[in-house]
C-alpha cells in the first residue's frame, strides 16, 4: 500500500518507549510527525533522533507531537537512547515505537506485506526503505510524506517549515511560494476568485500575472 497526501493515516496499537499507544488516540486534536528508522544503533539515525529531541520545543510550540519508529524491540531502543544522549547531547524525549514484528512498517507501506522473521537477524540494508517522515493532521489524514535514503540525514528544520505552511494554509485560503518562511508573503489560493479575494484583501495584491496574486502573510 502506498500512502498519498490526504489519505487517512492508518490507525494502530504499538508498544513504545513511553508505553502502549493507539495512534489516533495518542494524536488527539494535535498534529503529529512520525519518522522511521531501519535499525537501532545506526549512525545517521542516531544523529536524527538526537536533533529531533533538541528541537522538540519548536514542535511543541506548534502543537505537533513527535513519535519515532525503529525496526527493533523497545528494550533495544532504551539502550540506544543512552548512546544518543552521550554522542548527540540529547536523548529522545518523545516515544519511539518498537516495530520488531514489522506491523507498522508494513501498514504504512515501508516494508513489503510479506516481510517476516526475526527483526534481530535483519540488517539495516534489509530495512532501508523504513526511512520515512509522515506528517498527520488533527483530522488523522496524511499531510506530507518524505522518504530519505539511509546515507542522507533528514532535514527536520525543513519539516518545521512545511508544518508552518500546512498550518497557515489550513486556516487561510493561501498557498506558500518557493522557499517560503514564516512571516513572508504568500499567494492567494487559485480556488479564490478575485471578487472573493477583494473581500479578504481590500487593499489589493501584487499580480505579476493574473494567476499569481501576492499578499502579506495573514496573521
């Protein structure tokens, strides 16, 4: 199964480093980021888990919950957390799913449906496709899917930037242009007629082309 933007995020129950959860209940009315890892004690993932812990207050400020996943059991995650704290300066301060039975990885299309066997006997290369970032909205639908190779560390600052855009465009009928950052100009959504736009933006807009209507970011 390939998950697409606006698909319902599959619900599941799983053991995590902070106890057993049901995913949708855990999200509640917040946003959520789930990011996955092919194996514990892998170098790139170690840096990612540490950095995510460091910037967790930025996600908290946006009402975004963070949850990790790795294809190993929870007790292994606890041992890995010590390495992460020692080498990165921050231990995971969010739950990390133990997916030793591959259930969540298969449910989210990161591993083939027929994957089976002992997770401990599998190498990171066996699970190399478990390198996704899923952003889920309060409506429990997929808002963003990013997939990275094992050799490239993820840019979680970019994930924050995208969340800023997602939250803004969920509240206002606008879109954000290339490389947009919080506070910069935005584009009136194409679904909004000029007549409707004048009611919201009586001061008008810049229009280098009729279909590109630029306004300050709504507050």
